C-alpha cells in the first residue's frame, strides 16, 4: 500500500523523497490544495472516506502517516 501512496504523492510533487520526508505539511511542501488533491486520489484508489476530522497535519506529514491513516480507515 505504501508504494501506491507514494505514486499518488509523486503526482503532486515528484521531486520529494517520500521514503525519508516526514514534514510534508510542517515544511509547507504540501499546501492545502495539494492535500485536497491527494485526499481525492486516496479516496478513489483505496475506497476510503477521509473526512474533515482526519485533515490534521500529523496524518499528512509523511507517506508513512498517510499509509497508517488509510490502513485504519480500510479496517472500519
């Protein structure tokens, strides 16, 4: 799943090393428009519902955090 998420993220910013970057939001690599695009792609790709309550920086600061979020939503 992580590899699929990284492919989605690369569509937004191909130059980022998503395996090591852990401050996508804190460093303002991703802005709110980028997050909205990623959320839409994640919901389509993994058939999950990401709501406003999930839209916090700690869920989107890294590919690993995004993967953890998607995994937890997939279990529900």
